C-alpha cells in the first residue's frame, strides 16, 4: 500500500462524501467551505492510511473515521452532534453502497476478482475515482431536483427532544452500524462476501432512513 496513490484515492472519496452530505442537507459549498472540506479530506485520508497500516486498527478504520467526521461537522460547521451523526450516516451509507456497486461492477466487467481490485493499486485508485464521480453525480441530481432536508440547524444551541422520530432515526443508525460491525467480523477474511453483504445492509437501510428523515423534515416544518 503506497502512500501517494492511497491518499489521493481516499481524499477524493472523502470529498465526495461531503458533496453528498452538503447537497442532501442543503448546505452551501462556498469558497470558504470548499477550502475547509479540501483540507479535511486530506487530513481524513491520513487517518485512513495510518489506521490501515496497523493490523490492530484496520478493522476499526471506518468507525474511527465516522467518529471524526461527526466531530468535524460539529466543530467546523457548527452542526449539533445529533444532527452531525445523521448527516454523516447518510453520507457514509451512500459511499459504502456506491463503493460496493463500483467494486462488484468492475470485478464483473473486467473478469477479475474483488481481491485483485483491493490489492492492485492502479485498479483500486481507479475504483475510488469512479466512486467519487458517482457521488458527484448523486450530489448534482439531489441539487438539480431540489431534494433534501432542511431540519439540520447550524447552531450548537438547539433544543432536542430525544423521542418519536428522533429516537427512530438513531435506532435505524445504530442497527445498521451494529450489522456492519458483525459483517466486518464474520467476513474479515472474505473481502468479496463482506463487500456484497455490507452494501446490501445499507441498500436496505437507506430507504427507511430517508423516509424517516423526510417525516422529521415535515414535522419540524409544521
């Protein structure tokens, strides 16, 4: 795993996550935000690289990054922790789904194994670039059709009742993360099966998550 190609691939994927999050939750990506996101993407690529160098942290890399994403939105973009969790879950879920589809599609199209895609740096970076392009397309479609949610506040001082729709959203998020952790353990030595089932978990989770988020959007607007 060479440093430069890995960091480039990880950084553009991270940038793609922010594009989708900002589009879905109607945040403006102005010049200042663009620079901030670019710096964050580079920093997160370092985290991804170094956590994957250590066998003791490689399986925890996704969870470490999720935690850091939540803190970053809270500190840099003044998004309350609860809403930061929701935003990051949406962004990372879409990333995992798009990643999984990309990896499996490349494996089928090129008649090479998923393990080869994982281990071959040129193919791996190509898959990451394709993932970013697809995430960019998703972000543009969301913005073009004015989809998304308005319920995320941009002030840390925000009253929150942890019940009803809010509690349901967190329950969905926790369920998906627990399932993801179980799959990571069960298929720790079978990468292709892990990609398939992890993608399936989030494909099945996203529709109810988005439906509940839409319901919350309507409730908050009422």
